C-alpha cells in the first residue's frame, strides 16, 4: 500500500495576516512619504502646513546631502512593498529592510525630539510605519506567498495610487492666491489698521520671485504717491524655498533691533543663494546690528514659533500662495498690479 502523501500544514489565519499587514504598512508609509514630498516641492503645503511640519521642513535635516528626506522614504517603502510581494524568496531582504527602516525611524524620531525640537505629523506616520514593518518582517515561522499575476498587479496598482494621489493633490503652481471675496477684512489685517495711517500688510516670502517683483513695484508706487505708509510684514516662508525660513528669521532678528525695513530691502536685493545663514549674517553686519544678539534672536525657538503662527494666520484666512498685500482694506493678490494701480490705492488710503 502506498504511503500517504504528507502535505505541509496551511498557515494559521493569524500568520497569513502578517504579509497582508506588512503590505498595508508599506502602503501607508508610501502615502505619508509622498504627501511629505508634495508639501516640500509645492509652492504651499497642502497636507501639513504650519506648526512642527514647517519647522522640520525648514531644518537642515530635511534634505540630507541635498536629497529630500521624503524621497528616501518613497524608495524605502517601495522596496518594502516589493519584498512583501516576492514572498519567501525575499525573506532576508525583507528583514534587512526592516532593520534599516527601524534604525532610520528611531534616528529621525530622536532628531525631532532632541535636535529639531518639533514634530512633523507626516514624518511620524512614516516613522511608525517603518517600525511596524520591521516588527512584521521579523515575525517568525511565517510562510510568505509570492504574489504573481493579478495579485502582483494589484500590489503595483495600490503602490502607484498611494504615491500618485498625494503628489497630485499637493501639486500647484506658484502663486495666484485668492483672497476672500466679499468677506469682511480679515482680523489679522484689521488689527493693524490705525486711524489716519496708510497701512500695508504684506504676506511675504523673501525667496519668492513674485514677492520680490511686487516689492519693487510697491516701492516705486510709494514714491509716486508721496505717502509714508506703515509696513507690517507677515512671514510666510514656503517649504519649497530652501532659504525662505532662514531669511524670515533674519528679518525678525533685525526687526528686534529696529532695522526690519532695512533688512527686508537687503534680503530682497540679495541673490537667492545668498540667503543662507552666513549670507544673512553678513547683511546684519552691513546694517551695523549687534551680531551676538542677531545670532541669538535668529536661532531662538520663539522666533520660529512666531513665524509658524503667522503662517497659520495666513492659511486661516484662505491664502495659499504669494504675494498677497493689503493697502488699508484693499487686497492685491499676485504680482500683476501695475505701479499706477498701487499708487492710486495708496493715494486713496491716504484720503487724497
């Protein structure tokens, strides 16, 4: 009599769920990395704007060796999803990826906690996904099936959707901001108004080419109208602009010494690659600022928090790009206004 055929026991339902859970974790990490990359590349963030997200994006750690950190996340989670699809053949590759992902996640969590001093929500989602993938990759005794044919195509499609959706939703052209039409004057603008004064409230990014162009026209219009306005600048450094936050901090540090207007002129006149921390310090020296105080103010966490608050104010009133400038109660959106239009608005604001 022939010996009975011995068949391997089917994996338990709990064990079979491990590859599925690993794939889902990889897709979550892909989506979070894609959303972070979209925010970093777009003119204005669509997913994680002010608060810790802006601080983390502005830090030197956001682009190690010039590579956006979310791009590394995309590469990692793409490889992680592929390793799941390859099943048992990629067991050690999957485990190696898990160790690398866990080390990277723990390292960046430590950076946010102890070096940057701020938390990016999207980064935390990717970090937790990396840690979860590592734990699942090392779950023992699991037979991971290879996903072929339709199942493999489904994995590829899910990965493509996880990446493409945030990138498409977060994309946008630089600046044509829409100010609230027919709405009351936003509170952030209204509180700066003073009876008998011409007040300019300028939401600005010193690296933004449209802001720079508008500034030159506004300067010419002020001279043409013969008025002396009070200028209030609200810092809105875009995350896609490498030096925007550095320039914003330099402006605030100079403003603390009564030289904000002069620093704004120098920052706008400076070539973009000169808006580095050393470049801004050179401008401070040219203005005769106390450099020790300037450095301390530019590095102070409260200055970053103040800028984050201004970014939040801008978003709260519906501004999503730059420039937007109010001359008293009249908004100008984008850089299309002519010198003549700006001069007439200044003249009206002066009551002449």
